[in-house]
C-alpha cells in the first residue's frame, strides 16, 4: 500500500497523473504477462493492474471475458498470479494491484490471500463484485496485511455512497466512467467530466477513472479531473491479436502514447 | 423471519454485485417492502393469479400412482396446470406488476428450460413491457418450442455463447445487461437465487403454492402432510411449496439432478455434492473447482442444469430443516414414464426428478401417511428429449 500512496504523492509533486494499465494474468500465458508488465512499467505505466482470471466475470465485457477464458484454458489460477507478482517484484518497484472476483479469493482464503500477497510484494486488490456492504471480512484481512482495499464508485452510486466509498477505500477510489461493463468505447458519457468534478468534491483520496477509456485523446480529456486513468480492454485487445516481440513493442508504444497526455508540463 | 437486514439466511445470501447494481438492489428492496404491503397491489396480484393464471391449481389425489407405489397417499400439486405450464408465472407476474409500479418500462430475464423466459415474455405482453430474454445457445437448441413461444409473445431472445452456453451463462449476460440499463430496466430473476432481495421476493411470490396446498389438503383430510417433495435447480418451486409449512412438523425433501451420476462429475447436485462460495451475487452452495472457478453443471432437465442454488436452501441444508437428495437422468426418465402411464400426466423433466424420488420415499411411509409432490411444470417441452432418450418413435410405422 505504501508504494501506491508514495506513487500518487510523487506524481502530484511533479504535476503528473497516473497511468494504470490492466491486463489479464495468464493471457495468453504467464511468461507473456510478465514481459508485458515489465515493458509497460518501462514505457510509462505508474501502477499495474493484473487480472485474476475467473470463469464468470460478470462485470466484464466481451474483451476481458475472452482474455479470462484464454488464461483459464492454460490453467492460470490465483496462486500462479501471486507467484507472478512476486517475480515482478524482484525486478520493479511499480505498485502492483490484483483485480479479481471474490470467489477465487474466498476459496484460497481471505487471510491466506492477503498474507501471501503481502509476502510476495502485492500492494492492493480490486474486487469488482465485493461492494462496501459485503467487504468487512476482506477489509479486515487486507488491513492486517497492509494491503490497499480499492473500492469502486459508479454513476448510479449517488453522493452518500461515493462519500462512504471515499472514506473506506485505500490507495485510491476507482470511479467507473459508465453505467455498464468493461470494454473500449468510442465515446465516453457526455456528463463524465461533471460527474468526476462532483466525486472530486466528495472524496479526499486519490481518484482514478476507468472503464471504456481506450485512446490518448480520451485520456487527455479526463486528466485534469483525476489523479489516475485506468486503461484495460484497449490493451487486452492487442494481446488478443498480436504475439511475441511484436506484441511487446506495440503495447509499449501504446502505453507511451497514453502516458504522454498525463505528463506534467 | 429470514432473511436478516443484510439479506442473509444464516451465513448464506448477501449482495455480491458490482457497485453499479447496489443502488438498484437497495431501491428494489425498499420498493418491494413498500409495495408488497399495499392492499391494492395484493388485490391486483390475487386477481391476476385467479383469473389470468388459473389459480388455485388443483391438489390432485393420485390414486393410481399411490397404488403403484404401495405406500403413502400421494397428492400432486398441479403447477403444470398454471398458465404457461409451470410455476414460473407466479413469480414473473408478481415481479412484472412490481416493475410497473416502480416505473420500469423494460424487463429482462435469464432462462434455462425456457419456462421462466416464456413466463416473463407472457407477463411482458400482458402488461405492455419491452422484454429481452437471455438464453444459452445449447438451451436454445434443446428447447426450440419455448424459443418460438417467447418470440410469438413479442420478446427478443438473445443467444448467449459464453461458457457452457446454458443457464449460468445466460444469467451472467442478464446481469451484464442490467448493469448497463439499470435505470429503466427491471431484472426478473427466475429463481430463489441471486443477490438479496431476489431470494426473498421470488420465495414470497412462489409461496402461494404451499399456502394453497396446505389449505387444500386440510379441506380434504383435515391434516398436515408427513412430507413434501420437490425438485431443486435454483429451488423456487421447492421453496414455494415448503415455505407455508416452515413452522409445521413436516419433512421437506428437495431432489437435485444427479445427471450421469454423482461420481461421473456430470451432475447438477449443488447441495448434495457441492461446496460453499459466491456465484451470481449470493453466498451459497455451488459447484466449483479447487481454485473457485464455477464448474459446468449437467442434467437432462435444462431447468436443473445450474451450478448454484438459492441461499435459503443452503441454510435449510445446514440447519437440517430440509434434506436434499439427487436422482440421475435415468431415474428421472423412469419417473416421467411412471407418472405418464399411471396418471395420464406428462411431467416436465425437472418435476420428473421429484416423482422419481417418490419410489425411494414410499417404503418409509404407511397407507395413512400423506405426501405432497410438486409437479412444477408440464412435459410438453421435453417430449423430443424424452422420445430420443427412450427411443419412442414419432413415425407412422
């Protein structure tokens, strides 16, 4: 968690905003995930989000569903994703956040997951099907291990829930840009900037926005209103069609192009 | 009465959903508590159940089945005679009227066997609501007749090609749609599963089954039954029958689908052979691998082909209030034949599981004992599958 807080502080001092790319671990295999993660860290990512594949990802659109499916096909599971995080930690100090559905974490054990994650150098978790109301047991385990529990807020949340999420979240608050599931979108909601301004006025913690963001132009438009931008499906789409050095190079260049509008003047 | 204010039945239930849906679930819970107490709403539901659905459905004393089994007196609750041919309409009607009161103009639903989809499409046609039904492509193939029925009723049937292409995947897709269109759409969940308040709402709308059966049996015999039997997929027809008897000294038996056999790995016996975890918004028993990924279920009966189960059933299992057993595809087919030949009633393959288990229950009871079996649906939708399995010819010679 300290790495997340330090990263946002450091960026703020520089007048920079965080780029937070997401890829599904094990898609198409763990070696590729590792190479991609290191490349993204090198080319401008400030925090990394690694997806734990799950059979029934009900907050995800077709792109990340397919990635999850590919990763499961090669047998990727939570323990392997944790191990991968440990290997990455040997090579980079970038904050590592795991994003995964609740059941695999529950089956591995909340405390076991949290303790292993801490031992291997993971900084936080995002669990998209664990709303504030159900998060008590996980928060307890995560706090004991010094992990950030990153909560989400959505356009449907309303001021009271956003305020509460802002108070309970650690690391940053993840604002879901659209009423919907993950997936690259041509256009973001017209009222997104107004919504971000409102969220900003309600919470003190760092604020990141994600879901549907896929181009440097979109990133540029949102940068003034947030502390970080999450890009997922647009990267995962590239993982789906490219391979080997060509994939690594393409993703690296894409990350650089996304980071550009987030750098301080 | 359970659930508690967190939507829990003991440790089971809850609301494990994306944040986007939480306000909708809270709104639904509040609206349901308010509207379901309203006399005008209650009268409206009662009127439709009587004049549109055809309730009360008969409680039929199955003399020939009783003789064939040679044990207790068997009464059949004829949900197969409800409009659309299954108990599903009790719930969709209630939720459709609720959605109208809440000002939601569009309703969506998942369906496996197609019975819940048909019942939802029916209510949408009746109430003038826009309707989309999510259905796995494997189920579309198996339940062609119901697909046509839904389309004739004016619903859109949206094929789901992810995962096992069955009910679980249709439910994922319905939830994804609801996340996206939550502001003007009501999700008509079809069983006593899913996030709170659905298990409570569906149970309440289905509990008319047990209320009627209790009064009907009392009128004829002046007694309570010794035992209730119903099939369990998600568990709505079983919960609907059981609930009115909750405080009574009556044995509850839920019959799950053992598919090709519990040891084969191809079954849907969530309570008998599963373990606890979170699926589709609720903590309950489910079928999963050691890493928490949901496993594919199997049953010849598409309505039972689901790797989860309603949280109140999980609570009943652990507390011992109900017992859960499983019968195989083969045994269910025998149950189908038994009821068809003794009583002239073609049961749905789902309900055939409950009928099949009567053979195992009968020897435990004497001729003065009473058993009610819930015939949750009629078998017309299954005749192709049954004909294939039993090699019954439809040719002239």
